[in-house]
DNA sequence: CCCCTCACCTGATCGC
DNA sequence: TGCGATCAGGTGAGGG
C-alpha cells in the first residue's frame, strides 16, 4: 500500500489499536525485514519487548510508533501532569509490498516477516503481523530527533531527510515551488523525490500529472509558476480523494490493517489505463518506460511545453 | 551539491 | 502439471 493515502489508511487504523498497548513478545521470522535497523535482531527484540506505544505518526510514506519512555511507563496507568516526550520509535516502511495486519492471537498471515504480540489495557490481546512479499519494506527501532526547521518536530533519524508531505499542515508551498523551479530535471522525477515533496509514488504522480495536463518529462525549469501551482493542487486533490476511498488496491496485496481493500482503483484516469480512452479527450492513454517503471499519460492532453 | 542509474527482493500470475 | 518469463505501488548508495 505504499503511497501516502495507503500508508495513512494503515496509520489511522493502527493509532486507536496500538496507543497504550504493550509489546508482550516479538517474533522475527525473516531478519531481512530489519534491514533498516542498526544492530542485530536481538537488539531490536530486547529494546522493543515490554515497550508501550504512545501513538502512530506519519510523514510521507514512513510511519512510526513512538515508545513511551521507560521511566514514565507508570504514568500511563496513573497519568501525571508532565510526561516526558518519547525519544525512540518503531519505524515502519511498507516498501513495495508491505502490509500491517491486526489480528487476534491465533490468526497468521502468509508471508509474515515480523510478528508482535500486543496487550492493551482495555482492548485486550492483539497480534500485529508485518507482512512483506518483496522485503523492500522494514521495521526498525530508531531515535527521534528534532527536524532542522523552526518547528523542531521530532521524527526518526531515518526520516529526517524526508520532506513534509502536501497534506501536512506545515507543508511550505512557497518553499516547495522555489525548490522545484531551481531543479534541472523532469517534473515526474521531482515529484517522486521524497526529499523535495513526500508521499507521492508512481500512481499518484501519473494521476496528478494527467489532471494538470503536464507531460511526465516536462523540464522543471520551464514549468511556469501557475502550472506548478496547479500541479500541486492536483496532487493534493488526488491524495485526498484516494484517502477518502481507502487507497488504491489492485489485488489483495494492498489492504488496510483489517485486510480490506481500498476503492480508488476505480477512479484512476491514467495509471494502468494504457489502451483505454483518455477520460478527457478520448484518445488512448499510453504507457512509456521511464525511470525503470511505467509512465501512463495522454499524448494529446499532456505535451511538453 | 545535484542528477541519474542501478541494485535490492519475492512470489503471484500467465503463456507455452 | 510444470517451468520460465514477466511484473509490481520504493529507496538509497554510489558514480558522474
């Protein structure tokens, strides 16, 4: 479920279930899913066991579950006025094929790589299965650091280089447009660069470019400010609409924490629509190889200018 | 510093 | 039924 809407659907599903839950036990079924964790599996397991999750956060396609500091775990049970801020988090990236599934303690899922048994003071026992066919995704324990911008928001160190996503209330539109104009590359490359703007992947890049009538290889330097502004608006619109529809699922591979698919695949105008008529002009949508992946667009509506 | 290519991986599905 | 080819929604290291 890897782009912003799909990750947000997972984050939103996790938040109420895991906040306040304690990690009772951990099973590493495939250590390659810890590729982003510095240190051996035992280090991951030792540090995570007994920890309590304080919430569920996200930036772009990364999400993380901050850990209640050990010294103040007690205060969750009997809240006190001042609780120290978390300094560590369980970072989850879904890669190309990752899923996070919440199950009862007896349910297993095919291709589960990491399993957490959780116990929640009011929701009872819960199993969290991290499933990932290709193992491009990962779980990792990481420390939280303040972002370099003025807001000093805390994010995991491995997320520090990721730009704010366009649904973030603190996304700086003027800064984005300025940095975009300074780039000397094609617009789709820029949209997919998570250090410039995060959360956009191949599907939503193609959809937003189609909506804004911009060719994927349009040079960023020649993209006028009004067209760039329009593109950003279309990016936001498509992400919001996809989120409202539960994300894009082509098959059972992309599902929410309960294993259910989203419906946005029915709303796609360009991605995967090669051979079908462009919903705007009726000419065929084409697919071209670009950056080792497919780019779907309408040759008539989307021309380099 | 910026830009771009490539390696990293598996298993579901399809055609022969 | 079996086997090989094909395909996929992401990321970052490293070279130019």
